[in-house]
């Protein structure tokens, strides 16, 4: 597998605190990967370490197969959208993008076109001459997103890119990221799990500076291997459902307000399972609110987190 | 009066070849520029680290290149400020003074402005050096002022206590302080001005690079 970014047992310390405590992560080229984890889990530290902003105490970060970040090797091939960094307020929108582009070695001619295209894409073309301090928080965020795609770098690291965007811009930006799939490798750190689910094709759970799980999103949510019935009040007829599905080789679990049908070994025929399960639920008088193919990323993340932190934490 | 301003009677005689207005401009610029440089340039890098805007640039270019760019930018700003100050002073003299040698004064002011730039470069190096060791802009200014005052103190003490024998080392210490080279910049002979200019630029780069040694390794 061709890797765009690889962390091997990386340790980063802030004083006595180990922000990354042996982080191992493999990001395939052309993938869109989501980093998911608690506050302080080490996601931002990981992105900053990849971009050469933080020094790694031990372990190895490999970028594009050419070792850790070196400006001479990686400038213009990697970009970062920092979480809470401010741009110079007195600069104008177009000028700052031109400055960043020139800094990473782009030619003026190529940049002019690139800047206009990106401003148009993030809906800031009409504010190109405005000073950054005159922009709203959401507009500044969109400008930050635009700078991350200047010069089409091979790998783009985005730290909470959708924070502060309105719902329309969230949807537009999500489409923008999806369009970049296969062209560029995108690493997204986010707490908005439904957005991660909508955009990413791979996901890594990070807790206490380590990767607790990394897999294809399809595998994490078991989209083709599970059906989830969200039900109303009343206890689900688990035994009756197990009887109805006896020869299908599936497993049945009840979890809070859900009945989860899984088959780890082969893909399920959702129509067949529905035909057998729904009558049992309706007969038991349990309202069926929703049928979802696959588990929610949020549920899987919370289960994974509970295993790391303890159930009650 | 000129002797009092430059602290050297022989030099004072040499300076009398310049128009008095230019000497007054030079004396003021030599006195005020280091303070202005420390106050204006010390926070330049620290404030970008503090606001984290540095995170938008350090993956695009090397830390050394970026800091050198800051030094070059500040040096150009200093030159522009000196030129603007000289221009404004010349205009005031031209319109307000009864006897004003316009061309000769402009020529002398230009020469003094260049020399003040060289003198202030040492302080620019100090300012951007301290700016690289802290992420708090106010602290950077404080460190800059402390360093400037400490150098003034070292210059005075080393000049006062320099003598034969081992205390000759104090002469060397004195020669390496910016203040010790200011007098030489008033003189017209290259034999005085060139060594002083080289020393001042070297002092500036030494402080800048000492700060950069920390910045290059620090987490941003």
C-alpha cells in the first residue's frame, strides 16, 4: 500500500505530559481519513508533528515516503489548516493567499488563477479585496480552508475544518472535500462525527496519544454486515427474533433502544432480514422508528472510548 | 556644543565641515533609533507565534528563511523610516530656517542616515533575536530593553576599567558593544567607518542567530 503519511510509535511530550504516547497511524495515498478522539487525545498534536511544527521526541513520522517534514523536500507538497491560528488582520484576503502561495514556491502566474478559483470555491470571491479583520468567523474559516488547498498539495491536514461554518457552508465544504478524494490525501480531525462519516473513507480513533482503532469506515460501521432497528418503548422480543433468524447465521443484540443484527462472516440480505425481523417487532408492539444499514460511527466511537477510559468515564 | 554631542573634541572639529542642521539630525537619529528599533521590532516574531499565525507559514518554507525575511523586512522598514525622517527634517529646515544650505544639508543627512541605519542594525539583530526566544510580545520588548541597557552598562564599565595586562580584554569587550562603534560612524575616514560597520552588522547577526538557535528547535 502506498502511504502518504505514516506515524510509527511517535512520542511527543509537553513537559511531563505525553501528548502522543506511541502513536502509530498509516494514511494511504488518496484517502480521506478522519481522526476522531476526545479533547486532548492528541489529534492536533499529531497534525502539527506531521507538519513539522512540533518536534517528535521519539518514533518516526514519514511524509510521502521521504522522511519527516523538511521544508526543502515537502514545502508545497503538504499543507495544514491549524485549529485556532489567526491570520494577520490587516492583510487583504487575496494578498494573503498570494503571499502564502509565493512562500511555498508557486509562480505568480499560476497562483493568480489558483487564488481566484479557490476564493470562488469557498464563496469569498466578492470579499477578495477585504481586510481579514473585516471578515466574520465563518468567512475566516473558509479562507483558512482555501489556503490549505493552494497549489494542490499532495497531503492536506485539516484540524476541525467545519467549526464555525453555517449549515449551507458545511454541506458545500463537505462536497469540496469529497471532490478532492483520490486527487489528494486529506486528513481531517473533527468532533463532528456525522460529517466524518459523510466525507471519510477511513477513520482512526485516537485516545490518550495512541491509535485505538484504524480501519475503513465501512468496516467500522459494518455497513454491509449489520442492520440496526431503532425502537420505541418496550422490551424487544430478542428470543423471537433469534428464532426467526435461526438459519441465517446472524447474531442478535439489544442495546438501549436498538436491536442490532450482525453477521461478521458474510454480507447480509437486508430485505430478507427485514422480512423476518419486522413482524416480530410489530407483533410485540414495539414501535420501529428507524432502520439503519450499519452502525453509527458515533456509537462505535463511544464504545471504543468506553473500552479505553472505562465504561463510566 | 558639537563636542558635547559626540563626546570627542577632535571629532567635533572634523564634523564642523557638515552643516549644523545635519549634525543635529544625525545626533538625534543616533540617540533615538535604537530605542525605536527595540520598541517596534522586538514583538514582530513573538506576536506571530503568540497568535499562531506562524502555523500558516512554517510548513511552506524553512524557519531560517522566514526569520531572515523578517530581518530583511524590518531592515528595509528602518531604512524607509530614516529616509522619511530625514526628508521631513530637511523640509522643516528648508521652510523654517533663514540660512539653510539645502543641497549640502541633504547630502550630509543622507550620509548620517546610512550610518544610523548601520548602527541601528545591531539593535535590529537584538530585537529580532529576543523576539525568537519568547512567544509573549510584551516580554520580547522587555528582553530587548534589558539587553540594550545591559550593553550600555557593559560598554561603560569595560571602557572605564580597561587597562594593561589581563584587563586589556575589557578593551575587546568594549569594542564589541554597539555604543563603542558609534563615534567611529561620525568620522568620514573609511578606516574608522568600515571596521565599525562590520562590527555592528556582526553584532546584529550574532544576536539574531543566537535567538534563532532557540526558535529553530522550539515547538510552534
